[in-house]
């Protein structure tokens, strides 16, 4: 491993400038205007993987954005690791909040700034560099496959079918993923739980066109008012989701399991300060790590309708819209939750409006056992580079393909993420500390070593 570690240290600057090349491509999967950028990003990854030492690297079409697949098979008797990452990124609005443009990466105060710096180009790229370093030094101890997708941030809709079609090609002993975060730099952790998701859009339509609010106000249901009323009825005062049967399948954790979860250090004051809220909220009877880790939640991601331009305009808008997501936990089923949501919404909506409800995407929750050999290898690797044994951690985020991998390929994933709470993923000024970037590359290399032993 000496050669690998010294290779990583010697090539730090080049690694960074190659990452910048990737970060400059605006691969925003949510917007169809960026289709050519998705292609360009996939092609750039193919080049990077070829250069890094893959025997074979291709951009493969799917119903949606291309999947980049690459492999280096040293010997079929050796274990095989399938690396998964995503090269698509979230939209960048509000642009005015960025201190430097999102697709012009730069380093400031030890952090890489730019959309995708952490989620997930920065983290995914670390795998290409760990692989390159081990190939170049002759220290790669196993077979490696890469599958890099371009639709994670929009729910990986076409990946289920794609994985079924390429089951053989994707065969591996374990899937290794860096698309999550750690509790903190001083408290390394490995994610062993992800929440699922059901993502819905609601359209409330009232009058056939905007009305003068003086002439009609008081006599017609205003779709924006009505949508707000509906949304207010989706949760109750105790912080629970009010949809009937929503909690029917929520797994109840034992006191011992809850105590284990709560034994990880959690500082409420810095949590609050980091995100700038005066107080936290949520389901009563649960602490913050439980509210995000093992309990479901419902959030409005966006709401629009009516006049939002400069000055004022007196209207009753004709329509109102909202995008609403629900984070799910074992054993909730995202399709059932979509049905329950629609049924409840229709039952509470005023008969004076039309309501249309559409399902945008969904994904199942995931739990990874900590007694797997691969988990132990990851734990040893983190301990080696961070100097502390990592804690198992339930994250509130979702990566829909992880449960698809388990269901379709029958392979477990290790969520070896290096992000931090301060990385502002999905937000303006996304960033990723250089320290995590370099130390992560070394940790991944150690993972291969321990896993193949
Ligand atoms: N990298 C995140 C997920 C994540 C971040 C998990 C931090 C744990 C810790 C991923 O890119 C993501 O944002 N996923 C989406 C999935 C959704 C669009 C289906 C999410 O969770 O919102
Ligand atoms: Zn993301």
C-alpha cells in the first residue's frame, strides 16, 4: 500500500484539476435543456476511466441518461467490487445566492466550491482516482467494475429496467458507494440506513382564467388558498403526517436499537447554527437523529401559482401547484404511500376546485447490516485513515438505486460517504473539503486492500 498512498499524494494537484474538468459540465438531470451536457459528462467519464486503467469503458444508452460502465477484471477468482456513483447534479437556482458561479469550480479556504463538488462528482471521482492509483502501482488486489448513472437526482427511473437487462454484467460481491455524509470530521461514520421516497406533484385548478380579486374575491375558491389549506392538513400539530394509514408499516425500533442510534454524538446547538434555525421541530417523542434516520417525513419542495412578480397584481389565480415529497422508512412501500396520499388529498379538497395528483418518482428505503465482511473492511479502512472506528449511522437521504441493486442483483451496498453537513449539497455554494477528497481516496484504496484480504 505504500506505493498507492505515495502515488495519491504525488498526484494530488492533477487529481484536482481533472475533477474541475468534470465539475465544469452542467449535468443537471432535472432540466431537459441539459441533455447534451449529460452526454458530454458521460463521455468525459469514459475518457477518465480509460486513462485510469480500465480494460473497458463505455457510455451505454438507457431510456433516460446514459450509464457509464467500466471494468478491470484481473482474475475471475478474485473478489469483485462494483463502484456506483452518479454524475448528474441538482439544479442551481437561486443563482444569485452563489458567491462564485456553480459551474466554475474553485478552491477557497480549503474547500472545493461548485455544483457537484460533493454530490456526487467529487465523491464519485475519488473512486476513479483510488482505482487509478492502485492500477498504476500494481497494488489493485481485486476486480473492479464501475457503474456511473445520470438520473439519481431525479429518481433513477430508467435504472430499474436497465439493471434487469444487465444483471450478468453487474455481478459483483459488493457494491461500494460514496454518495452520503459522515457525522463529522472528528466522528467518522458509515451510513447503514437510507430513507425511501415518494415524490408527488399536485395541481389545484379553480376558475378557467385569473379573476379580478375585487370582483370575485369572497365568492370563488382561490386555488392558492385552497392548496395551502390542503397542505396544512397533511401534517398535524404533533409533527406527524396526517395521511390515514401512513404509519401502518413503519418499523418500530426497540429501546435498545434506539439507544444505540442515540449513542452517536449529536450536538443540537451546532446543528441549529449550521442551518440557521432558532429551533428544530418534528415528530414529538423522537430526537433529531431519529426524526431523520428512522421516522418518515413530508415536505413541500416547491409551491407556485398566482402573481409573484414586482409590485402587486390583484387576482384570484386560476391554478396553484406544489411538489411534495415524503421520506419513507422500512417497511413503507412507496407505491402504497403514493396511493394513500392521493386518496387523502382528494378526500380533503374542496368540491369547488379540480385536483390533479401525479406521481413523479419513488424509491425504497435501504438498510445495510454491519456484520458484512465488506462493512468490516470499510470500517477498518476508515479507522486506518481517520484514526477512529466509524459509527454506523442512519441517514435521512435517499439513493433509490441502492434498494434496486439489492432487489434485482441481490447485492448489498456499502455506503462509504465522505461528505460533511457543511457541504451545502442541493444548495447554493455546494462545497467539499480538500481534506475529505484526498483522505477519501486513500480510504477507498484501503477498503480494496482489506476487502480482498
Ligand atoms: N447524495 C444524496 C443522498 C444523500 C446525501 C444520502 C447525504 C445521505 C447523505 C443523493 O444525491 C440525493 O440527493 N438523493 C436524492 C434522491 C431523490 C431525488 C430520489 C434525495 O435524497 O433527495
Ligand atoms: Zn443529491
